[in-house]
């Protein structure tokens, strides 16, 4: 539903002859936020933003009517491919960037960190569970 909201917003914005920056100024946000809404890459639009966008592009209530469906959407459209692939995955590897800075590490933590970097860090989902 977020993709439909974004597509409609883009069509209405272009029909109104507005750039993303110009629309952003009209609704008191940044043009990059308009880009995020149109491409479904940022946070979902708030009801206040949907109302302001609706008025700015002359959507006659369309964007406000679509908003509840966008807001209730569990996963954004861009994540559906990831969810589908994760269900079929045999191995999933994850990278964690959070590490305690060197001066705050205990000797034991540093040792475990060094040893864990030599071992693969993933889980394997077996096709034949025990």
C-alpha cells in the first residue's frame, strides 16, 4: 500500500507541476522526505503529512483515504523480497558493527572477540530438522 501511496503522490505532484523540493517547502518538510515517501524508502508518512500533501497537490482526499492502509502495513514493500529469500535460505550470515571500543574492553572480551572472528558466525537451517 505504501508503494501505491508513493506512486499516487508522485503522479499528483508532477500533474501539479511541482518538484520534490517545491512540494517539501509547501508542506514544511524537506524534498528528500518527499522522495522517501514516493519511493517507500523512509518512515511511513504521518497523518498530518498525508493531509498536508493531499491539500498541496489537490488530491481531494485521496492521500488521506489511503493513509490508514499505509500505516497498518506490517512490512514495507521493499522488504518483501528479503522476507521471501530469508524463508528459503539455508545459511544466513549477519554482520554486527557494534563492538566495545578497545580501551573499554576487558581481557576476556578481547580474547573472545578475537577468537569469534576466526570462527564463522551464522546459523544453518536444516532441511531435515532433528
